[in-house]
C-alpha cells in the first residue's frame, strides 16, 4: 500500500510497539495520528516520531479507552479533522493485578483491551469503509491461546472470580474473535481486518504500577530475554503498509507471517456472540453503536 496521502490512526502510540509502529508508517509518508490517554507523553512522542521518520505530518488525539465518552470524542475528532481513514491500528492495552473498573463500570482489562477498541472501531467504520481499500489491525497476543475455556459469557466482567492472567488472556481472545467477526461482516467491502501477536516485547507494558507482587517480579525477570519495541512493531507495520497482505483478512499473524490461531479463537459462534454481547454492554451504559 502506497502510504502517501493515507491516514493512519494508532492507539496507545506514545510508547513501545505503538510508537515504533507510528515511526514505521510515518516514514513511508502516511498522515500519522497518535491516539493516546496521556497527552503530555503523546505530544513528546509525536515530536520524536516526526524527527525519526522525517515526516512532520504527525498528530495527537486524546483517547482514554477506559472512558467511552472520550472514545466517542476521539472518533468525532478524527472524522472532523480528516476526510479519510485508511488504517486503524488498535494497539493500546494493559493488564492489572487487582480488579479495577472503567468509568462506565466495566472490568478494566476487558473494557480497555476489547470494549473500548470495539466501540472506537464501530464509530469509525463508516469512514474506514468510505476509504477502501482500508485496514483494521488489532494487536492481540499469544496469550489468547491460554483462554482454554473460551469466552466466559456468564462472567465477562470477572465478577465471580478475577485473576490477572485469566482476565488478560480472555481480553486477547476477545481481540481475535472481534477481528474474525469484523472480517466476516466486512467481506466484499475492500476493508480487511487482521489480528497479531507482536512477540514478547521489552516495553513499559505492566511496568508502571499496574502489576504488583509476583506478576511484576516475573515481568522484570524476563525483560532481558524480550525483543525491542522496534522488532515487536514489524508485524503491525507489515499489516498496515504491505501490498503482500492486501487481500488477507480474518487472520492472526506473528513474526510477520500467518500464525497459529488458538482453537477457541476459531469458534464462529463465539465470535458472533461476542459482537452481540459487546453491543448490548455499550448500549446498557448509554453508548449504543451506530
């Protein structure tokens, strides 16, 4: 995909894989939009992206995936400022040792990693369709393989029991299921949807106090063996820019190649149900999708 004249929005792009993805697409000439919660860090990151890529067409939009009101505002800002949207990279994510809730009362891991991105994508979907050929890219994780029982539709908010690892794996499974159902619904529109595992990346993920105790200690222990954010961003950049993947959709990628999708992620009925349940959850708190 020739990136000159294209508009790319990347969530969580002030650090780590997201920032390196922004550098990669900006270097190819794209209008690059950093959609981030921390505006001070995002502004600093945007200047770095512009300097490293040699492209000054880099912008910042406020987005807090833990508050659906700011998700709606971000979508409105994007559609008002740009008349096209060629690539949406749903990159942001998090994990928390203790159960927390979003502004609308959803369990935070599910709310941030899945529901916020689901809502953002739906709000931007008309603009994405109108820009076809266009792409939606969801950053998932190999962790989706470890949601062994599939989506817990009787406890999506982890109210019955909460475990950091389980909540994270559930959210990453949700990313892949959402991708597959989105691809199915967009079939024939010229818009593709793909999910990816960036690899074990040495970034700030979970390192700013969100994880405590054994989880935080374990994350620090493995850091010397992890890959750089630049290496982790390569698959995202490939899916955002390469002509070789233009017709590929509904897939899961790793190491710049088609990856092995977990068994639970291949469940068509679960993918369709997650879409419906997500719509119901959004509507229940006053944020219905178009």
